[in-house]
């Protein structure tokens, strides 16, 4: 049984990958496991999962639920849907089904897509914009797109004198200095059982005390999967983590920044260009021209991508120098001061496994499939579907731009750009926006690219611009300075963003 080690109980029982789930499969699982309820889940404009509960009355009722979906009030979910004609359909996507880990009776949850009164996908729905972006990339380039997210978060608890963590030295710390490793492992297990493809989890750099509370930073990182599935997994994961934190009696936040001078929380996104199920990221042991073209696309649209990945004023308190967050639009190898980082790969000539384990024969294996490139600007405020759609558009833009390789060469750096001696090189680089207002300006500039192939409706882009401009935060950094009280007051407004 090829699915025997998959932690998702539906995959195990049905003995097929979730991408092949059918309505009949779900009905069989529900009948055989005495499932009593169905939850439809869908993401509204605020980025959070919404819920519609069904109690199963009969097999016919169950089949009707799964075959027809249900109606919802779109005007209460999206600001661009008018109340006078607000009915929308929510239609279940069978591949996303998972057993609800928190329900007190056996319950199956399924993510849904939005459809209009004519039965067409809702053009302005972020989930459908992502679908359109991926379809356009495949049609224009012949490549498909995979991504994976890194969810950074803080857990806030009462301060204790026992085994205090060292300030800003929490990276990969273990218990008892890391207090919430058990929570992280519990969350990882539940996310994996719900279909999330997890790579690993660990404690992160951020640790500090404030007002009798301890703020501990951790991270959960995913594996690269189809970009649409990656977005679904992230929204489910954030819901699971928040619900679990509530059960633990602690506060969890994905807020981009909490205190000046302390590590912020990002939502780094690793990307991989695929062709016929194989990675196109490497060629002859080096980063391929295809990968470099995609990087050029990320950099060309980097400023406007913040409109989807950095969506409130606290985002721009994180994007400051010397905090392992990018400020300059450039890329490099293994360099955490750049916007797009090429992580260390497995292209070295030595067999490390046989060196560390003398009883093992050399593998002589090709690990080029593992190579990704990381876009480091986004944070926990991101609209995950629009961010992934924007990155997909950017990858397509790079792959189809005639000057992409030249642009990639011009924006490559192999230095720590925060060092004083490299100031002249840094001055040549374009900067990321410093406010929501700047981000809106960048989106207006690049609007035509996002609208190509009918991916982003102009009305949505105009709405995002208007939303960002309304923050009126052009000079917010200067007015706040390092005033912790003012910063905390601002952070509290967006503490549960995304």
C-alpha cells in the first residue's frame, strides 16, 4: 500500500492520493466511519476560514450536500459583492477533505470555491484568481508552479524564572529553554493529518520578555506542492494553529512585527518551476536559466507583490535593515539579507552520508529536485491566495520577458548588503516599499502585468490600492521611532491579521 505512511486518515483508508478523491470516495469514508457532520470551509476577504455546518440526515441528504454545494451571502464575505445581488454558491473541492481534529463528533471538513449565479467561478474570488494565474502560466510557458510556505509565529505566555531563553537567541533551541516545542509538534501532527505536506518545524530566533509575558517564536515549514494546494494548506494550517493555541490557553500571533529591535515574523515562500513533473531549477549542477528568469520576474514585480504579501502598516516595521528581513530588491546565494535567496543545495561532489556513516555505500543520487528559491518579503498579514497568484504571475512574467537573464545578472549580489563597506552597491538597488501607501503606488504601476491573460480583474486591483492608501502611513516609521508604547498600540490593531 503506497499510502500506508501518509498521516491523512482519508488517504490511508481510500488508498489513493487526495488529488484523486471523488464524491463516492468521501461518501464511503463517511459511511464506514460514522461521520455525523460536514463542514464547508471557505476563505473570505479577511483571509480567515469561514464555516458552514451540516448535520447528515441520510445518504440522500449527504449526496445532495456534496453534489450541489450551498448558497451563502457574498456581501458578508467580500466587500465588492453588493447586498442587492449577493447570493453565491460554495462548491466543495473533494481533494481538500480532511477529518476535523477539534470536533466533538466525527466531522469531515472540505474547502470550497465560490461560484456566481450563472454557475461560473467568481471572477473576483482570490482562490479563483490563483487558479487563473496558474492556468495562464501553464498556457504561456509550458511550465507549472510549485510553492511552499514557512509560517513564523509567536506564542505569548506568562513569564517564568525556570530555564529562561536567551534574548534573540532562540534559533533551533530545545526544551526546556524552548517552552512550546510540544505545541509545535502537536500542531504539525494535526496539520499533516489534515493534508498539509510538512517539511519540518523548529524554534526561531525571536525570544523576548515584555510586561510579564514571554514571547517565543517558532516556525513550521512545508514541502513544495502545486501552488493552489500550497495556498489551501496554509490557510488550514493557520486555522489549526490558532484553534490549538486557544485550547492550550495561550495567545498565538502571526503579526509581522511586535517590538522594534526584535525579530519579526515572515511568511517566506519557496518556489520551484516544474516541467512534466520534474524540477527545472537546475542545469549541469548550477541554477538553470529557467530559474534565473523566474527570479527576475519576482524582482521586477517585487514592490507591487507587497500589496498582497504585506498588507498592513506593521508589515513595514518588519522590512527594515539588520533584522534578517529584506529591504533591497536583489537576489543571491544563501544570503539572508537579499529579497530572493537561493538556499544551499545538494550539488557538492562529496557523499556526506557515507562520510558520516561509514557502513553506508555512497548514494550517487541526484538531489537537484530539492532546489528551490525563496521569496522573503511576505509576512503573516498576507492574503495567501492573492500572494500565491501574484508570485505565479511574476514567475510567468520572468519566463516570458526577453531581458530576464540580463535583469537577473544586474540584480545579483554576493555580499552582505547591510555592511557599511558595501553602501555604494546598495545605493544602486531598488528598494521595497516603506509603507502601505508606497505599496499601493507600486501596484498601480504594475497593474497591467497582473491583468494580462485575464488573471487579476482590474476591480480587485483597484480595491486593493484603495484599501492600502486608506492606511495613510507614508511617514509612520518616522512618527513611531522606537517608542515601544506607540508600536504596541499599533500592533494591537493588527495582532490577529491574516
